[in-house]
C-alpha cells in the first residue's frame, strides 16, 4: 500500500483517557481491528501509565498483545517514563511515544518535573532501547507538548521549540511529534514552527498532532502539509483532549482529515467509507460517547473519488 | 481603519433565508448594528426576492433603509434578477450581489433558467446600473454558485469556472464572488480555482464564500488567502445553507474566521470580543437558533493579541 500521508489514530489513548467509565478491552479491540481493517496504518492503542493514575489503561498489556496480532498494523503506546518504556519493551510494541512539554509550567503540572529531568528520562529510555537487538527494538518517538502555545504560559517562542527539538534529536529520538496541545495554533504559526522543526530533523519523521479546540484543526493540517509534514495524529469522531490542560478539547476528526487529504489527491491508504463505518462499531460499545465530524453527517461529495497515484504525482 | 482582509457578514441573508419563522425587522437591525459596531465592514442585509417566495425578506426595504443609516457600514443585498436590482437602485443600497451557477443543472433548479439567460439578466442589470450617476451607482457583483462542485453534477471543470468568470467580467461585473455552494472543496482545489479566477480578474476584487459542510471551511479560507484572496463571506455562528442545494449546510463561522485571521497577523478591523458578544444579541432575539462556533466556546488563547500593522507587514 503506497501512502502519501501517514495517519495515526490516537482516540484509544488521547480520546478515552479523559473518560472515567472504563471501556471494556474487547470494545477497544473491536475498534482497533475495525480501524485497521479500514486501512489505518498506525494506532496508539494505550498508555503505559500506572493503572491507579489512569484506570482506563489498566488493560494496557492485553490491548497491546491483541493489537500486535493485527496483521499490518503498527502498534504504538504512550509512555510517561522509563517504567512505561520497560513495559513496552517486554510486550514488543512497535513504537513508544514519550512526551515532554516545551512549556516548563505545563511540564511541571503534567508530570511534576522539570523539562531537564524529562529530557534525562528520555535519554534513559533511548539508552535502554538500544540494549534491545535492533530487529526487536521499538521506534522511540519524542514529543513536545505545548509547542504551539500553552494555556499557562501563552505564546511559546519558536527558539524554545527548536532548542527542545534539538535536545530530543541529540538524545536519540527516532521520530518526533509536535502537538498543539491546547489548540492555540493558526496556520501562519504552524508553518513557522514546522519549518523550524523540519530544518533540524533531517530524515527523522516529524508528526503533527492538532487539537480542533478553536476550529483551526484542518486548516493547521493543511498548513503543516505545505511545510512537508506527512505524519498526522487524529482521532475517530475527534475524541479527546488533554485532561491536564485547561481548555483543551478534541483532536482533529480522523474521518474529516482523511476526506480532506484524499480530496487533495493525497493517498492515506484508508478506505473513507469503511472508516466512517467504524463510528458505528464504536458507538455500539460506547453509546454515550459524543462523536463529532462533518463528513459522516454530510456524506461524500457526488463524484468523489479517493486519491490515486497519478493524481498525487 | 486599515484592513488586510475584508470580511462580509452574510448571516442576515444566507443565514436566515432557510428559517421559516419570520425574524422581526427590529431584531435584524439589532444584529446589524451590533455587528457593525464590532467593526464588520460589510453586511449582506437582505435579498430582493419576491416576498411570496421568501417571506423572510418581506421587510427588505425597511432593513435596507435602516442599515444605510449605520455609519461606515457597506450595505449589500442579494438580487435574483433585474427587478430585484431596481429595488436596490431605488433604495440606494451600496452593493448588489447577483448569483448564477456554473452548473447548468443547479442554475435550472435554483432559478429555472439557463446559464445563458442568467448571464443576459446580469448584462441588463449592469446596463441599468450604468444609467445611474456614478456617485450614486451601486457596486454590481457577479457570483458563480457551485464553482467548487455541485450536488447535481459533481465536479465542475475549472475551465468552466474560467469561462463564466470571463463572461461576468465582460458583462461588466465590478466584483466577483466564488462560492463553494455545497461545501465540496478541499484546499488543493481551492487554490487551483482561485488562481485561475484571479488570473482573469486583474484589479477586480474576488471574494470567496465557503460552506463548512464537510469541515474544510477554514482550511479552504487559508488556502484562498495564499492565492491572494482578501475578501471572505462568513456568518455569525455559521448560520446558513442554500435551501436549493441538497446537503449544503452552514457558512463558515465568522467568529472563528476572524480569530484565525487575526492570529495569522492579518487585520480584519473587527473586534473579536465584541463580535463574540453579538451572539448574545442574536440569541436573545432568536433563542431557538443554533449557533455553531469554536472560539466562542473555547475562549481566546492566553496571550492572544489581535493583528497589528507591524505583524501583518
């Protein structure tokens, strides 16, 4: 499957971590399998946090093991620290996403440590990963929360984003994620930040993670695309929001993002109609969940056709 | 007031034309005055259609007259034909917006005539306007509905958009409006279409009118901005939708558009906080109306500051 853009579902982590009702393991897996079947290449399936902190992820081991049996799916998980990473190493998960904040205040509120201490933790994670034989070693991804603004500190200097980008790269990140944690960004800032990050990253993939808090989510995705970003996080129905960041709301809606990208001639490898069908799978398990989204309500345009190689070329 | 981008409120026409409950004249005027007070430079205040077709606009004369007394406000109205134009001429309205469709099928369904006949009507409107002394003559604006896709015909060839753009220009249009009537567009198409139209338009202002039916509204606005478009229609709370185009939903949300533009360093001349306050004015009159919008719910980012001349330069 050739893809021009790689989408990554984060609803099973970012989307449900704020929900106090435990989502049954089998319901999570139904969602994961249905979305993988629609062509989703990568899913962040859980978080290796202590279950007493986030009981929603008490079944992280079972979810990871079952997800790893889904053929062709890249299985990722969030990790808060080296202990989480070790859980991932044992499970053989494909990718570990570690996130620290560019905002010192947000980092303190979120993980109760300084940015320097978080960076030190990331270095330990990379060092531990490198002890694993390369064919079994997970991808270690470093993320920079609040890179596009912080609800505590307001604007974040681009020089600060660059500084921590370089720090993560020097620490050995295989990939980067740049999130707009609280949905502050508009397209002009997105271009500035991603151009600056991409200039440092070289061949290291850089993913964008937008929240649609202020309506600019898809505009920001389009702006990041123009800078060369080709990896995007989104969640089914726009589920999600960081419980530790006041004013944050959902991720960008996966269905709408895929629709927009395919309309632009960019192949996601995802079957948009099957993807829209995953909403039914999820709402059957979670009838109280509010799924946002425009394309599922409005329907595909008459004459719509998914992107083809020739269109994207 | 220097503006980098000119926003035009269309909620009082596009937004309420589908509502069967008559909005009282005084309620319309309260909305118009409040929005003008927030800095809105132009409002399409009504439509000169026969009241038996759209009773919502039975008070078009009163609304126009009172709007013309709002200092600094450019007052526009939609016209379906020469009869509507003559009502506008008598009232001394500042601008008349005539819309035909690039899609022959949509034009037939919408106004029950061919595109050629619509163009002929536009020529008569321009000819009549030119009999008015220039200092009292309204701006005559030609619009091309379905330019970005049609729910009857599907994709619209860009060559067709160019053909009818040239026809409107040759007929004497002072300005153009290019609407995504049914919300089919994604940013790539937006850029192609607006680049093609701008290439023909020369110094004639070209406005974009997007519907957010499939979530791409603000992304499309940002894409059009990049081609050089600086005039945009939107409606308070995203009200609206073409009752003659199945599947069309609301316009882009004015508050979110203004927020995004100001965040990008582009001056709209609109006070975003006052604009958000207009929602209260409108919902007081129309408590059953559903107003969408993200920025009014999420609030402005910490540290947000409106665009300044130096930022935009």
